[in-house]
């Protein structure tokens, strides 16, 4: 029986893993809430839909070949990433409570706005795995636009 248990455990794990939806590794984790604030943004904008947050984070997987020194003069918006879903669920469900969130309670990131020569970038240097500047795929830019998060410095409608 002792030999059968590891085999049964492996079979159960393999069967379970085969039934998981196929997603990229980066899209398997996302903050429960993403708050955009500061920089060129007046006020705060919250993204509280977990599936949308997963799509956005999945859209920021590609490293950007840009030197940090090239970003010094670019306009930006700060981002606060609230991980650990159960802890933040009450905030996501209650807009009054949501507005009490403080950016310093979250993992910091930064959205650099694009312009006529440069694409928008997501600065994820605070990430524990694969930190750095990331390009933002079209789906991620569309999500930001839907939430009225500025994406381009030269034209809000771009």
C-alpha cells in the first residue's frame, strides 16, 4: 500500500493538471486590485475584475529593450498591485471600502506613457520573478483605455 500511494498521488495530480485551462504562466497570477494613481493622473482609477487583471498582467510579459535612463523625462502613472485575493476581496466588492486603500499597502509599479516615438511601458521592477520594464500588448492597452487610464501623453484618444 505504501508504494501505491505515491502512484495514486501522481495520477491524481496529472489528471487535475490536465483539466486546468491552458494559460501562459504569467496569466496564472494577477493582483486582485490594480490601482492607478499619481504622476500625471488626477485622482485614482481602480481595476477590480480579476479576469481583466489577469489579462492585463498577461499582456505585460514581454521585456522591453529600453534603458531606464531613457525614461527620466517620460510622463508616468503610478500603479499599486494588491495581491493575495482573500485579503482584498472585501475592498473589490465595496466601492466605499475600495476608496480607503492606500498605495503603500501594495506592490508598486509604474506605467510610462507612450508618445509619438515611444510605446507605453509597464515598469515592473518590484517583481520578485523576472523584474524589469515590460512592453504592453494591444489587449492590455485596450483594458487601460476602457478604464480611462492615460496611455499616450500626446493624445488621450490614441
